[in-house]
């Protein structure tokens, strides 16, 4: 088959989890498939974004910029279908919620979650409306919808009234393999960010659903009980000022990807306090790094983290304090969570994701040609 991969949404370093998904899926394809041809349609910003250096991968740079959403959506709906025909694409897969509504070939779209329903109030109105309207239409018109968790599948089927047979779950995988030198790298990276001692790690960021403000308040209550810093990997939310932070909070600011794994590996505990997650890849990456996980019970997180995490109610600072304290004070529990986390993460890989995604392509192609 000639497979089109629609990455017109991709702004490197900006779109977060959907970039990780794209990179992981393409890497998985390169490992499991040497026969099909992959035409990767990218925007100008992604002209140098790394795709697999394999003979069956062809980059197609489209004359549009993703930062201008209006023009990008127009290009996606009216120009991309012409290009798909030009390149004789047999199946097109749009990886970022939206895709062309009319194509000559079978279409697949990945809807990662329904974030516009849960955190839509934090998005610009134009983006929220477009995501809701075009994403729903793309999902309804697509030959198949891929999502990343059973939790997201249930939401999509109920809220958007899409038959469950049409929605296929292909879970994600961790970004990195565990490295023997990760601990040594961690010590060096801690020096870069001025981390003076043992620490708990969490990912920062501006999104309200990441629930960083409650985590900081919980850490303020924990401070003094344990000799841990709280390291927020990334930026503070806009509504929190550095001068308001409790003693012991370290905010790294921007972190290049090569530093993320060492920062995770060096942590004594990883905390994910999110109010909503369609998948929750950071918990897998912490488990892969051998770090005990304490996380929210919201969304897909129990499904993804399995028995390798201790859960708390993300709306309850008291529960957050209790569960973090329990893990921080119990070395045996830490070791149990490490062991169960390592077992759990073995359920996930990008090779599995890629293989199942290829089966979806084959299914929609066969169905269209048998009709």
C-alpha cells in the first residue's frame, strides 16, 4: 500500500503529546514494515522534523504553515486531497484529531481524547470550535477512528455517538528504552538545573488540567516531613508566581528532550496530578525509568499505569498529601511500585502500536475495495 500520513498540524516542540505519538508511530512503522510506502505530509515548520531514514519513507513538504490554523485547515480540506490523489495514496491517516473530510481513498483519523469538552475553556475560542466541529465530522466521515485508550474510546462513542466497532484502541509506548548510564547522566543534569538533593519530579506546564497548583499546595504541607525537593520539569502555570512558591520547589523552565530522561531517572518519586488525561504517557516513562509513581485516578491513568502506581483523588489536596507521604516514607512500597511499574510498562511498545495501526489500514482498504 501507499500510505499517507497527515502531519500538517505538527509544530515541533509545541504540540506536545501528539508530536510524541507521531514520532513513536513512525519509528514503530520503520521497525515492523519494510514493504508499504509511507508518504509523510508535513508543513513548512516541520520541513526538517526527523522521520525514519528508510527507503519506504518519503517526506512531502506542503506549502502551508501550521501556526496559521485557518490557512492550515483550509489547505487540509481542499489542497491535501488533491495531493493525496497525485501521490496515488491508498489510505490516509491524520494523526492530530482533524483530517480532510473528502478523500478519494479510505481515511483514518486519530482522536486522542475529547479535551475540547473537558478543558475547552482553556483554549482559544476559534481552536475549540474547529476542534469540536471538524474533529467530530472527521471522525464520523472516516472509515476508522483510532484512539489511545479504552477510556477515550468510551468517551468518543458516547459523546460523539460513533459505533464502537469503528473506534480502535492502539495504545502508545514510552519514548525511550531504559539506559544503563541514565543514573550517571542524571547526576550531571541535576547540576545543570541546580537540584541540590533528593527530589520528587512532576511535569509543569500552563494547562489548567495538569493541576500543578494543587500539587504545589500539597508539597507545601509535606515540606519538612521529608528531605525532598519538588522539581517541576518545564514552566510554571501563568497564574502561579515564583515568589509564591514554597521553599524547595525547583522550576527548570524549558528542558531539551535529552535532559528529560535523566531528570526522571534521578527522581525518588514521580507525581502526575492531572484532572484529565486521554492516555498519560509520563507515567509509563517514569515506570520505564524505574521510578515509583504516585498519580491521579482521573481519566485513563488507572488503565495505563495499572498496578504500578498509587492513586489519589486529584481534587483532594489532603488525599494527594496522604498518598505522596505514604510512598515517601515506605522504602518497601517504593520497591514494590518500581517492580510493578517495570512489569506494567512491558505491556506497551511502539512496535505493537504500529502493527495494530497497519491492521487498521489493511482493514479499511479491503473493506472499501470489497464494497
